[in-house]
C-alpha cells in the first residue's frame, strides 16, 4: 500500500486545478443562488504569509468550497493591499524601488496561497499598486470631489519626523509613530479630506440592517461615530468685539452652573486671546507641549486634567455674567466645537478641575428630596433632580429642562438644539511616494483643477530619490511640473498621495468586474454579486476599514453605481494565533513559518490543525503536538481508504438491516447533519472536524462481517465531508476510489431524517448492582417493555437460575438493575 506523501499529492492537484481553472467564477447561471466569499487581502510585506493569514484563508476557503458543493454560484477572489509606508521604508533601507519590492512580494504571497490549496479565482486578482487599479481609485476620488465630498483645508495633523508623513490618530500609539516609534509632532498642513461626516447618521442607523455582524463590532462603530444629542450654546467674548465661541453640551439643563470655559489648545481663538497677556509665553509653552500628546494621554480616565487661565473672559449667554476662559489638556479640537463649558457641580471631570484650581462650584441641580447648600459639595452630583438657581427654570425637573433651556436659547438667538459626533472627516492626505496620487493640479490662473477622467491614471514617476527626507514626489521635477487641464498653462501637481484605506474601501467591488478597462466596475456586475455574503478578517479592522468601506458603498449607491447600501452582509472577526500564550512576532522569537509546516507535513495538515484546534472566533494557541496529531489523522484516513479501495470501487448496495449497519448508517447521517449545520450556520468548524473524527472511529471499529454497502457509504461520505477542509488528500482519494470528476464538484451529502432515528439501543444489565450483561432493546420501549425484553434473554435467565427476582429497576436508554436472591 502506498504511503501518504502530501509533497507529491498537493502540487499535482494544484496544477490540475490551475490548468483547468477549476475555481473560475461561474457566469450566466442566474438560477443558482450566488455566494460572495471574501477574506481581507494581505499587505505584501517581505515576510510572506504568517499563521494569522493561514487561519483567515483556510476558513474562507472552507466556506467557499462548502457553498459550491451545496449548489451556489461562488465568487472567491484575492488580491493585495499593496500601497503603503512599509514598501517606502524598504526602498529607503534597501535602495530598491518600492514597486519592484512590492510586486516581488505579491508574487511570493500568491505562490504561498496556491501552496495552501485555496480555491481563488486568480483571473480576478487585483493589486492596488498597479496603474490598472489606482486609475479607478483616482476616478472615484473625482466622483467624491464632484459630489462635494472631497475637499482641502488647513489643519493640525500628526506628523512623524522620521517617516516624514501624516499619521491618522489610530497610527499614534502613546504619542509615538506606530511604525518607527518616533515622537509624533503636531503640524499645520493643507490636507485633503473626505466628508464622511455627511454620512454619519446613515452609517449609524444602517448598523441595524446587519444582524450577522457581531454586537461588539457594531458597538465599536457606534462609539467611533459617537452621536450625541444636545445643544449648541454661544458665549461671547467682550475683548474680541463680542465674537462668539460655540460650545456643545448634552446637558443644557446645567447652563446656569457654568463657572468657566475651556478651549482646546488648538482652538483658533486661543492665539488672539493670549496675545499681550502677562503669561503669554507660559501658555504658548503649555500649548506646544499639549498639542504633541496623543488623544489617550490627554483624555484618559486616569490622566490628570491640567490647564492655564488665559486671562480672558466670556459672557454667559443668559445671565450676562463673565466667566474665565482656560486652556486645558482634556479638551480636543476634533470633538464637538473644541470648547467646553465647565459645570463643576454636575460633572466629575469639571469638579476635579475646579477643585484643583479654586474655581467656583455653583449647584443648579439637586435631588428631589434633598437640599445641597452652595459650597458644600464633596463630589459632583450627576443624577437627576430639581433645577435650582436657574432663573425661569427653577423647580423644573432637569430632564424637562434639557429641552426647555435649548428652546429658550434658540428663542433668544444664543443657541439651538443640535447633534454632535465624535466622527471627524476622513483625512486622506499622506506625504509619501508609495500611494495612489491625488488627481489634482494647482494653476495660478485657474486654482484647484481636477485631472480629467480621460487623462487618468496620474502615474507615479520613476525619477525619485528615496533618502528618507521629505516626500519623494515633491522632489520629482517630471511629476510636479505639468500643464493645467483647464487653460493649458503651467501648473503643479498635488504631491500628496491617498491613505491606503482608500484603496481597500472599494476593492471588493472591483473583484466583481476586475478586468474592466473603462470603469471601476459596471453596475450590472456589481449588482450580480454584491453585497459580500461573508467577510472574514481580524477584529483590529473592525472600526476604520469597515467604516470607510461602508461609507464608500453608500456614496457609490447614491451615485447609482451599485444597489447595495452595505458592503458586507456577514462580517466574521477571527481570533489571533498565539504561541505559548503570546501573539506571534519576530521580536519575541515565537513565529512559526507556514511554509515550514507545509513543506514538512503538507498544506492539508496545516489547514486541518488550524480549523480544528480552536473555535474560529477564539484565540488559537499553536501546538506542535496538535499539528502532529492532525498529520496522524490524515494518515489514518489514507490507510483506511486504501485498504478498502476494492470495496469502494465496487460500490455495493446499501443494506443497513443489521444492528451494526443501522448504527453506522445512523451515525453517518448524524455526521452529515452536524457538519452541515456547523459549517453552514454556526461557523463552528472545530466541532465539525470533531464529528468527522467520531465517524472515522466508528468506521474503523465496524465489524468485518457487517454489511459492506453501509461501510462503503460511510467512507465515501466521510471523504466528501472532509473535502472542503483538506482539499488535496480528498481529491486524491476520490480519484483512487474510481470517480472521474473532482470531489469538489460533487453535491454535498444530504442527511435522511428517518435514518437519524435510533431503532435499538444497547443497555447494561446489572444483577445486584454488578454489570453482568449487555442487552439490545428497542430504543422507544417503555420501562415495562425493557424489563420484559431483558428478562426474556437466555443469558439473563442463566444468570438468575436458582434465584428469585425481588425488584427490577429500569433507567431508560442506560441500564436495568435486577435485584435477586
């Protein structure tokens, strides 16, 4: 009998699948239901695939294969998220062009993905760094620009002095760049933004249309959007000719309790307020220090709230009283209006700040049945109650006062009801070469001019120097100097490139029409496949990538390019792969190479282990012994089928009349049902594998003299059920069993409800508490019938000979205990 040699089997079938285009997306079969299976595409770093990739792709491939066998038209594409800073850093370090470095890595990763036996339609492969792709990224930028959703403004940004680029807030960790660990600075630059805030309400409301998304992920998105209902209150500043400063508050009922205002250090009024003041330099130094701190280090619950008095005053909109204006670390310019009203008696943070700096703490809300004397608060009172010391609102319930005060402000022209969001417009500008060029030129005569669609793509130039200093694009003469598309005069190109999140915000749509050379995709193709039915990827992308993809889909829906209003019907965040309890990383020296595992044990072993070792949503702790165990199991499958090839080729008729045959047949159908539900409905791949292993054990223990047709059916079913998990070995065994077509082209096994009914059950027979016999009785028999059956058996009669039965205790389905003397 031949040995199981995956190093021979796997390349053989990968070649067959590739040459036969076995997984090409079917078209023109509208009668069959569609299924769009998608895993997040990789960044082509020089390290190739890691075990997290293997887990992600194995899960997606399992479901795609399962759906094909269940009669679905499946689209299962792959590509590369290929722009970004790592390639540019590699160019600086290695002295190579990032394009060459990236394309080489993309090819390497494709080969590794093929080694895993993944059922991708490679004809739909896209790399976001190719002009064929980013031409349409630029076209979509122009669409947003035409719709008023792309704009340029000056603003404070996170600047990494080492990478020489702008960082998004989430790329700043503890005040340092997430890639090079340099201290991040604040810098004012002209930047391009997408107006995602225009879609804030829809992004929030449509989360309710995603029942197959995990609640925790939807909560993360809701928190990121951060919708708050309240009021805008307008204070005036006498020394600036009554110029207004707007404050957003969710508690207008506490307006009469304001004792100070706080501005963010970045607020545009601060500069004017501190000019000529005695402590101007001290405040400037304070502001410079605060501006370079991360959001977390300024607003964290355990962070000390610090500030300085600007010396300026603001006039209360209803009382006319003047209150001091401070700057403090805990107020951010990108939340609300960048200004906060301090109500220390009814806000814990304000209370601590006021206590620290000796500011007044006026009480304006008290409990229903309790007085709170002014000046005697030991902590902020944040509960509900009666409004006091608040003019016309005294005696009102504070919940009623929230709306009443807001209405009064609007009547007086000093404010209005409004909604505020934590979500800010999406900053897409990056000062680097390796990204999608923004298709804009600047002309002294015409101003800001979009590049016409027919002139796209704006291609990245080759004459660039990667010396680590500044933006290489800005130093490319051939790129910067151009002609104005409007007047034909001299013009300058925009040298910022787009955030790589833009590339990944629409790639799933490009897959539906990947070879279209005239437009990003046709509505007909997009509508045929969208939305994505299953999207698998790490939970670290649960906020930004998913949010931006949802935003893009809604914009394109509004533009009539796609019917779908949400990109991903079912998002499944998988858990991380750990080694000895820690995330795998080169710095920790605990990385396991997928290619080493594949070279030694085969891809099917790697897939089986990673699908069996843990629930897919949970963390998977790598185990060398677990890999060995998976390899041994595949060897046992191989030997079992090989030993029974003559029987399997004969395909004898199924005759499950005997008890052993009935039991194996019942377990076969039970396993079909279990695996079908675990893969198709529950996404519990590990328990599906466990069920197949139980079926294998039953087949292995099946008596030699029992019905052969039942045995052959069970083995054939086992191979079919295993096919989506371990595609190579099952393909080989299926062929050896005498089948001419691929195991992956077979219909998925169907279970018979009648076969699941257990007709007989084996029970223990005890005499005076000791097990003396095993009896077979009808599964549905009642206690009296069980007793009659057991006492009628010749073996039991012999054991009771010469004794008198005093009592018979029946435990249905388990045992009979006969008390006899």
